[in-house]
C-alpha cells in the first residue's frame, strides 16, 4: 500500500488494483480534515462523539478529492456481524449523510452496480477489499475479532460465488491497515470465540510472555485461502493502526475515544 497526496487529503492505495481501470479504491487517512482534538482531522464516522456537521464536511471533502459524488456512497450500520448485503443502484446515498438511512446490521457490502461506492468504517478492525474481474463484482468488509471468528470474509466470498458466479481463484484481495499482532493483546474470551477454528487457531494466536496476542489480518488471510483465493492474489498493508497514529485512527491507541477512517471501492 502506498500513500497518495490528493488536493486536500491523503489516501492509501494498493498497487494490486492499479491495472484494473474499471474500478477505483481508497483507504482514507486522518490527514487534511476539519475535526480537532481526539478526532483530528478527517474523521468520517457519525457514530462518534465528534460533531456530526464536521463529519459531513469531512465526507464532502474526501468525496471531492476522489471525484466521486457523496450521494454515490453507501455506508452500512456495522454491528460486528457476519451479515453480507447485496447493494444495488437503488441503495446509492444510503448512510452518506446520516446514520439512520445506512444499511442496517451489516458488515460486508457486495455489488456489481456501477457508480456506487461501497465503504466500511474502521479504527483497528480489519478492512478487506475484494475484486472479481471475471464478473465485475466488488466487496468491502469490516472484520473485527467477532466478525473474523464468525468468518465474515468467507461469507462474502461465498455470496460472490452463489449470487454473481465469481470464481474464488479469480478474486483479488487486499487486507487494509488494522491493529496487528505487535499491539493486539486479547483475553481468553477472544481465544474461546475461535474454538471452532480447530487447528487454524494455533496459527493466529501467539503467547508473548504472559500476554495473548492475536494476528487478526493473518486470520482473514487464512479465511481467503480456505475459500480458494490464490495466495499471489492477496496483499496485506504493512501498517499497524496503533503504531501509525499520524495516519490512522486506532481505538486502542486513543482508549476508545477516536474517529473512523473508511475503506471504499467503486466500479466506474
Ligand atoms: Zn502495532
């Protein structure tokens, strides 16, 4: 992933997707927005204690920088579920200016609709971007530990297979900035939530002295591989959100009181 300076803001982009001119994608950062204090500066989340009008100004600024009208964006109301929603043209604009019209109880969006920018919001949780060039289908996923344990990434790949005819071996996947193993200490309750992962569980949890550390991006990579995505078609951002506070919001870094950055994708 590389950082790109736009007119007002800075975004991250994956080289993996650059040769596909039928899509655009972005990872927003904290840089260039109007929010202050704990939310400085490009906070894009209404579900925070930041001023809603300022969040709207930030969203409009990012949309302008990207050259995508804000009423083409579609936001879900995320609940750490494994629910996948199929977005159509009729959903355009939902959640873009308020929380009430967002797609309810959903943590993954899939679409083959053009000019419909699907996004998820994060601040330590794992964002995943998928593109299936064979059927021109895109997906964005929000995977915290609960969504990862209940395999939301697998549910999304299956949804793309069943409803759109995508072949997993043809899917390209990018795992965005999230809290990484260096900083993600968890409790035994989280370890227990992964009991049904059987042998795979040993690959994602590590003991460091007396601390239990979870490698959440690696867990999502495992899910993609288990669904048949090719390892050479998967890239992972090297950035840990807690270790990179100048670019990313991190719930752990800010002890919960923080903003949200977004990860989005759109078919032209
Ligand atoms: Zn870290």
